C-alpha cells in the first residue's frame, strides 16, 4: 500500500459513493487506474465500502460489550460467538477477559435472551460481564486516515 492508496481510502471514508472520476482528479491518476486500485483494495480486504448505521435508528436500541472468561482455548469460543447474528464484533484479549463481544439488541429482553440462550451456553464459557452502553459518544472508522 502506498500513499495514493491511503489517500483513496481517506477520500472514500469521507464519501463512500465518490465517483472514480472524482477520485482520479483528487489523486492525479486516470479513472481506470483509480478503479483498479479501489478494486484491489476491496479484493484484498484492505477496505470495505458499506453503509454505517446508528443501531438505535434501525431498531437496535440496546447495545452492550460482553466480557467473557473462558476455560480452555478461547479461539473455539470466538468461532462460535462469531456465528451468532446478534454479535457484531469479537476480539481475543489479554487481561481480565479472554474475549470481548459487542452485541446489538432490540431491547433489554432481547439482550437477556442473547446472553442466556446464545452466549453463556457455549462450551468453554466460564463467566460473562455485560457492560451496557448508555450513550454513543463517538463512532468512527477512519483507521486508514492516520494524521500522526
């Protein structure tokens, strides 16, 4: 990845629907060259172009991060968590929890169901701690746009 790729990523983070023509003008390349670069970045999974929603605005008013302690290999539990439809983010961690899983649910009853019916019964899960989100203060995905 070179500086042109980084610039394209930064531009697409501002407007994911920017035309290849506009991108080409911004980086000083032909439209075809920009199209090839963007397609490569997508194909190599360096980036995705998706619609980002506010979960509360699409009926998912209860979000939480679930800290999970595991007995045995956390990768097996991670694989199971990753297959759950209400779990949107899973990371293996070092520290107080073996895994963190972000869930988005309709309401408290739905969250309770996800915890008790989906997450806690997974073999290897020893305990969970649920951190309910009260307010989303910041959400950004500008990782490719490093300013320092």
